[in-house]
C-alpha cells in the first residue's frame, strides 16, 4: 500500500488553498459575507398619464438624476412658492421661477460633490381632475393634480431638511414630443407646466420623530437653498 507522508500532505493542502485564493475562488480562511446584494435599477415610465409623470419625478429625486427630473417639466415651466416665503424678506424667495432656475438648483442638489448624502421623496395623490377640452383635439387636454409631498434631504454632515406640504401640479399634453400633431391612435405624453407650493412656513428644528438634526422647512425654501 502507498503511503503519503503527513508533512507532504499538509504542504500540498496549503499550496492548493493558495492557488484557489489567487484564482479568485472561495477562501476558507475569509469570513462569509453572504450573497451579493443587487440594487434594482431606476424605473422610469413613459409619461402616458399624470401618475407616470409623478412617478418619474419621485424616482428622479431618489436617484438624484437632474436630467430625468427636468424631462418631467415643460419648457415654459413655472414654479410658484408659497406666499409666506415670498413675503419674508429674510428668505429673498422670488414670487415665481422657471425651468432654468429648476435646472440650476437640481444640478446643485444632485451633484456628486454636493453636501447631499441621500434624498427620500413620497408623493401621495389627494385629487386628480382632468379637463379634456375639445374632444376632437386631445392635444389640449389638461389635468390638475393635488399631491401631499414628503421630501427629506439628508446631508453628509448628519443634518437634514424636511418639507411636508401639499402641492398642486398642473399638467398638459407634451406638445414637444416627436409628433406634435399626433393621430388619435398615437400615444400622448404628459408634462408639468405649473407647480404651486400650497404649504406653510417650516417649523424649525426637529422632524416628526423629534430628530434634532433635521430642520423643518417649506418646500419652496428647501428648493431655493440650492439656487446658488
């Protein structure tokens, strides 16, 4: 019977482990980190309904994607801050701003080198009213959507901002889509042309969970913090 010395067997086992480690295989001396975690990609919808537009807006905030956010807005988009903020001289918030200002503030907010760590946004529809205009001309269809907004912006410092307030979104058919005069059977896309902040001034430090590092602000003030 053949004999295999213990010392030689031990050396062979160590060489085998070393070879497996170099080859990227399992290392018996390394801790088990479990299965890799897969993150679902951002799910953007075709803007076939006002609900699709709101879904894309919410997703763009969470994934901090300014391009997808701006795609929800018409070229003549207008944002109307709440009156309390506009009338507060310390805030210096204008009574209206447009898509270029939205682009600036969201590129600042979503930038990789910004102070923002992550964002959570929940949009809950309270009411949705359509105006179909002329039946033979679907391009003039509009929709007014009132939404409860819950927006939290967490900073890398551990601080954050929280805005919870209703908003009114006014939407219409996107006339800048590839076919501006579609046939009745063609698919129509929607876009936001007006956004009204219907909330009130923020309540200072401390959110609903009494987090001292979170400051309650209005939606208008939170957006305007990234204007410059």
